[in-house]
C-alpha cells in the first residue's frame, strides 16, 4: 500500500509542480512553490488522511492538464491552418500576447502549440528573441520542389500498381469536393485540408511504401502544404491544377504507372515554375 501510494504521490506531485512552475512569474515564486512541496511531504509523514486529499487533488489536476492539452491541440490546428493559408505571413513574428488574447487562452498552451509548430518546420524559435513563421529563400523552396517532383512521381507510379477501382472512386469524390471549394473561392484559391482530404497525401498513401510516406507526409508535410497553397493561388492555377489531378486519376484507373509518374512530375513542375515567378516579382 505504501509503495503504491508513493508512486501515486510522485505522479501527482509532478503534475502539480509542472502547472505551478508554468504559472510562476519570477524566481522567488518558483522557490516558494518548491518550498511548499517540501512542506507537503513533511505533512504527509504525520497525516494518513492525506490519501483522501491526494485523490481529490489528483483528479482536479488531471482535469486541468487534460484541458490545457486540449487547448494546445486546438490552437495548434488553428495556427497551422493560418500559416499554411498565408494568414500569418512568412517571416512574421509570432506575437504571443496578441495570440493569447485572440484565442482566449493562457501563455502555457499557446507556447506548447508553438513548440509543436516548430516540429512541423512551420516556425523557427530563436532563444531570447521568440518565434517567427518560417520563411525560405528561393533556393531552399526549389530544393523542396525538386524532392516533391521526384518522390511524388515515384509515389504515383507505385500507386498505379495498387489502386483499386474503389480507390479511384474515392479520389474522384474528393476532387468533386475540391471543385466546390475552388468555386467558393471564385477560382482564386485551391486550398486542400490535411490528411485524407489532401489529394497528394492520398496518392502517397496509395503507393504502399511506408518509407516514402514518412518522407513526404512526415515532418516536411505541412511545410510542403505551405508552398503548395502559395502556388495554387496564382492566376488560373486552381482550375489548371484541378484538371491535372483528374488526369492523374485517369492514369491510375488505367494502371499506367509510367504515365501517372509523368503527369505528377509535370504537375509539380508547373507549380515550381509558378513559385519561381512569385519569388521574382
């Protein structure tokens, strides 16, 4: 019983300390929090009834941590979308006080969301300076498109071998939804949501190659989406890209891997040229 209670206490104290230290505004406050922890341990030695208090407080702290995690998830999703859509411009400073007020959350969950965005390569955090939305120069951006052109072409060729009639039907259904989105933007933007709502994501998934999927849909995925969104907003580009997607599905239905690879490479090459023009403007 004593061993179990000690382990339970350790878990509870770690959660309690993490929350309090996050809220601390000064070194003196941090020291006071640690002192309070030691006072609590001394009190436990002489009060067996503390077990009941621990149960109550642990439940409350678990709920608090869970709530903070949910807030961080929500803000992470909203900030990621804002960056990918260009609402937070490349190179712009991530203003924590402003975002905290805008989303109605404390700085703790917001900072957790920003750290996760750094993991997605969408922000860069500089010690003692803060976070900025990632901004690549033309050479860096073109390197990404060269990777896309080769690897997504390969994914298309592999997908042509594996894609069933039902898979192609689902791709057509997705493209029908994309057409409605393009029309809602009056043909000015072709924005695809992430994961199963993303045509390129599904193609890579259909390749059946786990390593290829991890390369294209892992840590670089949202950075790729950022630049894909930029190039899909050029004049007439949304309609053109939409038609090219249908041509790729035609090749998949015919199980013509060579043609599917060629079409995907051309599709990405066109987007790359659009990106070059944007950099040169």
